[in-house]
């Protein structure tokens, strides 16, 4: 399969996926509007916002394939010092989440444990995004090392 064919397939996949995310946004909003329990409502809001971000990311993938957006080594280098500072912030949030989780071990506080687990996973996801950005930076000339 040629590069152009792979790109066309990826674009079609992202566009179909965006439709599924639009449905997820609608259904979670419907559930949140209907439910009275604030914990369930909060979980639906989390999922809704994540689905909204997924749809934006899928659009970004399509736009990068169409050449609308690119990233140069200089653009990344211009903000790298600030990104490194933020990496430390993310590490602190992970440590705080792990600390909170340790307080809940064996406490039979299932709702709190559920929410802390979500926060920890999300903070770890942020850390992974930044680690992957560092990998991209290393692969970009002239900053690769």
C-alpha cells in the first residue's frame, strides 16, 4: 500500500471515529442531564470532555496529514524549557495521587478510590504525552541527541 493510500485510509478512519465520538458526547451529556447522582454526573462529564478532546485530536491528525499543521524543531525548542518545568509539575501530581491512593488501601472507600485511580491514570497519561513529546524532540534535527 502506498503512503497516499495509507493516509487516505487513516483520514477515513479518523472521520468515522469522530462520528462515534460525537455519539459518545451526546449520550454522556444525555445521561448527565438525566441523572441526579453527582458522582455519576461527574463521571459522565469526564467521559464527555475526553470524547470532545478525542474528536479534536482526530481532526488534528487529519489536518496534519493534509499539511494544515506542522511542527518545526525551532517551534518545539522555543518552549522546551517551560515544558521541562511542566514535566516536573506532572511528576508532583503523580506522587500526590499515589500518596492519596496509599491512604485508601484497605479503607473500603470505594468511590474515593475509584476517583483517585482515575486521577492517577490521567496524570500518568499527561506524563506519557510529555515523554513522547521529548522523544519527538530527540528525533528532530538539529536538537536530536
